[in-house]
């Protein structure tokens, strides 16, 4: 077992500390140092698997770029942006940092991030990325971050439970009406102790975004305002209120307990047989011994647009005032394109963002991950074939809007608000958050 390094430690790749801790470049011998070595700082959030993958990939980068060393700083997501903000306030932002797609617009418009367009075609190769995916890192037409992963909106279902109940899995061509009927019937089949599907009413980037795009709308406009009207949200919240009333979806206490915690997801806890949620195809399989499988989110009514889109996962960005931006961009490009780096990173940042990367990682994945990968390839093909418009950049205040949707859907579930009252409350809060 390799030695453990404190999460708060600073790893200087290529130095004696890295060699001792990770068996990387030897402290004696190895490649000679360049005459003019360069050191830069990289900051990311993530669990132990992601951190180990980054460390191994950066060590591999150093073996072919011996003049570049990386001081790596890492933590969990909680408090990560507080640390980034403290660095920025002190004028010493990290040269290379992991950025949240939900926050890239805010940081870009504050001139914290450097536009990467000047590096395209030489230091930065994103030729294998679909344009619809690169849109996740674009703000006002400029590229401020390169996606590290991708994904569409999938419904994860417990194949073990469905097999035990002798129930066929959901059809690949189902629609929202079909989901309601299938989930209600499934609840009855499972004796009312397990609900058909989790409550997706508060899931903005997943279920609700698909619902809107099928109606040729989006969560947000390019101008940073809400991309839909009260009638759209009323239809959506009513749908999920009816799902709860028919027992197709669980009551509010089940949904509330699982908020922002994959380990408490009702599918993992045996409370539902299917679940909505972004990125769950990666986070849920390791948490259960049951066999999980995936189906695309329901289609809209006849004449609807393609609702699927390619999410950007996390982004890699560079600090606007960095003096090592050229080297930072080289690392971004290396992680995106180098075969060894792609295999090392695996699924630690989500489904790989390019078709080539998905092909390279497929053989090293567990069966459930391979199924998630196959479903993502279907989504990518559908988005490309439909020439689906990219999702507009997430504006400042989007995080508050996300929470407002979840809480207002929950208020309806607990019968604290009617659907019309929840809609009014949401729009008032969202308009304020985005102003």
C-alpha cells in the first residue's frame, strides 16, 4: 500500500517529496533539471481517488516535461472556493484551478479567470471536444475553462430489484406520461414499501432542464435571466405533485433526507427503484452491491425538441494574473489528450469528455460504469445528430436558484405551499438572486 499524504500537504512534483511519497521521480538520478525550471500552483477539490489520479497524472507529465514542477493543493468541495477566494484576494490565485461549471460565469465576469482562446491550436488542443460540450466553459463567447468530464441526464434504476419483482426495465423510448404510469405500477408491484422513482421536481440541471429543452427553452437565457415563465414551472411542479399523490414518487421526508448526499440517495437506501440526478451513474454504483443500469430521461410529447445536452462536469481554468498560464494550459491539454493521463484519470472527474477518451477508459471499467459510458455515447450521438443548441452559460446566482427550486418543490411535497404559491415564491426569489 502506498504511503498516505495529508490532504493539506503540498506536493512538489518532481522533487524528493514526491518521489518518497508516491514512488515517482527518483530523488537521485533520473532526468536532469532544465536550466530554467518553472514552478506553478494547481488547486482542485475531490475525494481520495481523484486526488491520487491527479497526482499520478502530474507525475507522468513531469517525466516528459522535466522543467515544469507543480505545487498541488487539494481539499474537499466544502470550503474549496473560500480558499480560492482568499488566494485571489491576496493576489496569489493558483495558476491552474478546478472550476465549477455553475460558477465559471461569475468568476469570468469578475476577471478572475484568463480567456484561453489565444492558446487554441498550439498549446491547447480541444479539437476532439464537441462544441456543445465546450459551451460549458464559455462565457460571452470566450473559453474560460476546459471540461474534464461530460454526461447527459440518465435515470438510474436498480436492476436487482426489478428482476426480483419480475418487472421489465423502463423502455428506452418512454416519455413523461410513460414514466408516471410505469413508476406508479412499480410502486404497487413492490408492495408500496419501495417507490417507483425519486422525486425529480427539485432537480434543475437534470430532469427540469430536459423538460424545458424539449419545449425549446432553457434554465437561463444568454443574458443571465430565467429562460422560462411561471406556466412552465407550474406544469412541472404539478407533474411531481401528482407523482407523489399516486405514490409513484416518495413523500417529502425521503427527498429532504437525501439532499446533496449521494450516500443517502433513496435508491441506495432501498426506498426507490429509480432515481434522477446528475452524475449518479458514477457516484452510486460503488455504494451498493445491487446491479444498477441506466436509461435516458423521458422524451417530450410529439413535436418536442431534443432535450438532452452534454454537461461539462468540472472545468480546468487558469488564473487571470498568472505568470505561468502557458504551462498551465500545457497541463490542461495534456490531461485532455494524452493516452496515459486519460487512463490514469479514468472516471474520477466523471464520464470522460471525448469519444477517444471514453474508448481508452472503457476496458478498465466495472460493468455498471461501462453501461453508463454506453448511455453517454448514445446521448452524445443524439445531441450531435439533432444539432441541439448548447446550454447557455450558468449566470451568477444560479446556485441560489437551484436551491430555491429544490426547497419550493419540497414545500409542495410537505403541503406547506400550493403549487401556485410555490411558483410565485420561486420567481420572486430567483429574480432577486439573478439581479
